[in-house]
């Protein structure tokens, strides 16, 4: 081969490398969805064909861990890449009273405790490497006028809810469009409303008052599709933290009809914190199937635009499903749907049922389909997506996450040294997982919470033999307990905003 021809081929290779398109990223975060709610994880009652296809055409993670046991701290881990012992938000905490105050229908105060100005978020990293960034759904990391507002944390576009409390109603009177509110054609009723005197909870007609005209999840999905169309010619990062299937149980009638009458489904009459529903099981299933339909519509759009092989889809959930006391307050039935896959407990706890997330990653033509039992967590998404997008060097040195991009590429990847979680809420909890050993502590605040004694409990489980955490073997393995205790000492940093008494002495 002649030297001129070699030079030409080298030049063409350089041009090709320089013009290679960065992959689009669509990161979908469900709200209170258990792994067992999806067909690809064993669900038999609820239809999720699009997510099942995503899993079949991608990698399904079977040991993926949420950032924390409830909404805001889990999202803080996801957005910052820092585990709960280091990240900024470690429990749900509303601004001021956690009650939205409005004037003339416009919110004056709302939102959660904010992440600070100097936080480095996933959106900021993606923006710094040339991505258009858009968020569509529920934020929960700082009120509209705070340092944590999404438009101040790397998002060039935002549509949906800012405040978690407002997001309890799928028929709100307003949503946020960037940094302004837009009115919706819904009548105003409290997100935690209940029956009024004279309304008969045995009559289906009495439940119609808890519906509206514009369903927020539909509007949010519509704006997500618009973002894809607008940025089809450049790399984009689409963060889609849907509010489904977080209660209240609300869904349009056309979706409810698919499941109505299939099961014994007595009314949830409310009065315990969330809006009543005449057919609660059908509503829960219908909400998830409608979410799946909207996800399918974006997958179809991406394909129609010729972007399928240039787009990474990822799907996760912020914490485990409602069960126990939570479910009684809200009307859901985790046991009926096996939402937590039979694992122990649910939302609000650091047992496996409260902290396991579905995890699906699809990149057509690049990621080979398969199933992975690699232990991964929310802090890993920042380095993983940055790695896949060509921005590996942009991940802050203080981030705790580990890129699992090598595994997705089919390369050998070692197991992580440990996974650490702590939670200031629900009495104070933590766990450390090292290999198959899991040390969990509860009662760290010393206070009685939700029927718990407030006494410190130390438990050790071998998840390879006891994934349901039924037999505490701490007394039999003091050496393992000591090793895991040492990790706690190394990984916990004191938070003035979210103290944990037993750790902060």
C-alpha cells in the first residue's frame, strides 16, 4: 500500500472518530415500583410489554440497589454519584412545613431540602460534554427558588413537578415549565383528600371527584417526546423521573378498564393519608401499564427518527414498593402483586424489599443482551453513563460510584469491595454489603418510630443462602460483623442537616 493511500486512510479514520455521534441517554426513574411489578422480573398480573422488550434486548440487572429507602435521598445519590454516607440529602424533608402554600393558585413555598450550589450533578456532567439536558417528571431536590432547583443543577429544560407533596396528586392545578408554572384544567382538591359528609364510599360515583381532566403523567410524557424531536440532531440526556406508580392511586378510565373486574378488589376508602379509589388493585396495575405504554411511545419515536442505535435506554426505580403500614395508608397491595419479589419489607426500610430496584440497560447494536448479577447501585449511574458518553474524566473525584460500563461492554469486571447505605429516617438505619454478607442496623436514632421499639438492632445475613433475611447469624460470625463495622466507620460522614445519633457520637 502506498504512503499517500495510508495517509488518506489515517485521515479518514480521524475524521470518522471526530464526527462519531455520542449516544443519547434516556434515564427513566419509576417511583415506588418494585422489581416484581415488571413482567421481565416475574410479574404475571400487570402487563409491561415495552419494558419487557427493553430488558430482552438489553442487560437486566438482578442485584441493583436504589440510592436509599425513600424518594429524595435516593435521588440525591443518583444525581450526585455519592452514596448515602456522603451525599447531601439523607431523608425526605420539605421546605418549611412540607405543605405547599399558594396565593391565587400560584405556589409561594414548595419543594424539598435543597442540594447546594457546589454539588456536581449528572446533568451538569452531561451538559459539560456537549449534551442537551432535559428533565421530565418529579424533582424533589430543592424548591424552585433554592440552590437545588433543576434549572440551577444542569438542566436546560424542566417540565413536571418540583415538590414531592404536590406530586401525590396526578391531577394537579399546575405544573412547572422550566422556572414558571402553567395552569392545568383540573379542579382543585387536596392531594390527601378524603370523603366529605354525605358522600357514600360504597358508590363508585363518589370517587369521581378525585379525578380531573389533564393527567400529569401524560403531559410529562408528551413533553419528553417533544424534547427528543427538538434535539434529534444532537446528543441529548433525557432524565424522566415519572411519578408512577407512587400513590395516590389515580389513572384515566380508559386504562382502568383493562383491569377492572379481574380480581377481588374492594374499595380503598381513604381517610388514612391518600386519595380513595374504588378499584385500587386495578388502578395500581393500570398506572404501571400506562407508564409502560408511554415508555413504548418514546422507544418508537427514537426508532422512527433513526436514533435507536445511537440511544441508551436505562430504567430504574427510586425505592422499593409500599407494603405493610405504608400500603394500608395508601391502598396498594404489594403482596398481591409480589411487587418486592417476596423479599423482606418495602419502602422506608433497608431490608432487601425496600432497597432493591429493577435495572435495565439497552443500547441496540452495542450492548449485548443478557442478565447480570453484578452488585450495582444508584451511585454507579453517574460514572457509568459518563463512561459510555465519553466523559469519564468529568466524574468528580469525590464520587463513590463505580462504572459498570465494562460489564455492559461484555468485558470482565471485578466485584465491588462493598456497598454502603444509611438512612436517617424511620428510626435510623444502615447496611453494608460485602460479597454476600449484609450487615444491617436499625434503631440508630434511639426513638420509637412506626411501631418499632427504638432499640438498636444488629443483624447479619448471608444473602447467598438467605436472600429474604430471615435468620440473623451475627452471633455466629463476629469476625464478619467486625469487618463490616469498620467499613461503617470509614464511610459515614456526619451531616448537620440529617444527623444519626448512634453514628455521630
